[in-house]
C-alpha cells in the first residue's frame, strides 16, 4: 500500500489548527512600553508612532488602567523630562519624572508590574547614554550614575530594573548596589544584547533622545555580529542578571534563538519603535493587514525563543488574544 503523507489533515479548520498550534501568544507575554512626560492632561501623539503617546502622569495612570483591564499586567516606563543636562540628573533624581510615575502607578493601579528602564539618553542634553569627555562616552562614570538611578527607581517602587545603555559592568554594579540597599529581591532585566540599530528612530522622537553628535556604535553592538552577542549575554548572566533581553527583535530572531538555547534564564525581546512604525505605516496605506501582520511578527518572536515581548501593540492586541 502506497500511503501519501497528508499534513493538510491538521490544517482543515480553525479548531484543528488551534488544537495543534505549536506557539501561542498571550497578554501575559507582553510588556507595554510607555513614555511619561511632565505636565497635566498631556496626551501627545508621536508622529512616527501612531497610537503611541507622551503621557503626563494623570494620563499615564489612565493608560495603565485601561491596559490592565484587557489583561496587560506589565509595563516599562521611559521618562521624558522637561529639563536635561550633560549628566542626566533627572534620571536619578528622587523626584524625577520616572520616579514620580513609578510611585503613581504602584499607588493607583493594582496588580501591575512596573519595569524601570535604566539609561541616561532620555535625560542628557547631548542624547548619549552616559557621561561625555572629549567626545567619548566614559564607561565607569556612566555606570556610577546608572547605579544611582537604579536605587531611586527601586525606592520609588519599581518591581524590575532594566539597565539598557550597554556599559561594561553595569549589571554587577547595579546588582551589588541593590543588594547593599536592601533591594536584593528586585530582579534585573538586562538589555544584554542591544544592537546599534536603525530601527530606533521613532523612539528617539518619542523620548527626544537623538544624539546631538556622533552615534552610539561605540557602545551598542555591531549588527553584523552574533558571536559577540553570546559574549555580552554570558557576561550579564555571570554578573547576576535575572533576565536577558535582545533588542531589536524581528531583525535578530537568530540571536534570540541562540540566546534561548544557551541560557536557562527568561529571555525578553523588544519589538522596537521602527518595527512598530513600519507595520503601522503599511497598514494605514492598505498594503498589509495591520493586525494580522502584527500578530505574525510577534508569534515569530516568541517562536524564536522569547518568553517576554516588549511591544507597543500590547494593548491593541490583548483583546484579540484573550
């Protein structure tokens, strides 16, 4: 008897396809990135990111509450202060915009995990992720400021600290400082593998953080390198990171897979602003089905090995996934 293999049997209808589906998305997989600014009643749409806003704290609370109501239980906050300076003072000020926002969310919205992005670029007037001297971003002085920011974020009530500026040794410095300050239970989600990517443009509009000179290739990773990614992830793993992140996501699915196969920690991936903006733009032009493509992209990120996905689509897609 000559049997013909018929894989199509398991694709015949939606119920069968759902039954045998290998990769599924849930609102629990998502972290919702939000930009918080100063003022009151501010809900300012970002031109290159339709549906994403700079939000004053009162509007931020409304957004987090609305996201929580559809199943989004984790957010990451990025501060956009009115005043910036050469050393990013507002990043580590006890009353900085991010610290104020963390306190407000933890006070006003129940059962929401607040992740604090830990970087300087949103707070410096030059747009770089650290202290500048003679045109160079200094590593160790920058780490000292990141440590100060992590402590004030933890004191404000952040559930997770997410250092993102790719300075050498930032994970161990923050881990030691948190432990010494009584915050040994707060995990670190390290931006372990962060590429110097062209996909960050819309974020820089949102956070008003474009470098005023040069670029970030001296401290973020070369997009051509994969072995170096393993070294960066290994260093953060050894230094005490509790979760490892790859950023961006879709252009680096191979890196997500490689990190997943090598490390037993939870793996996060950031579907960055440029990825979001491309899908939104093509959808608005009628060239693609926006929701379908967004779900397909997110599914591919999870299929590659990500346990956690940071995505601006989180709130929009939560109802569909529920």
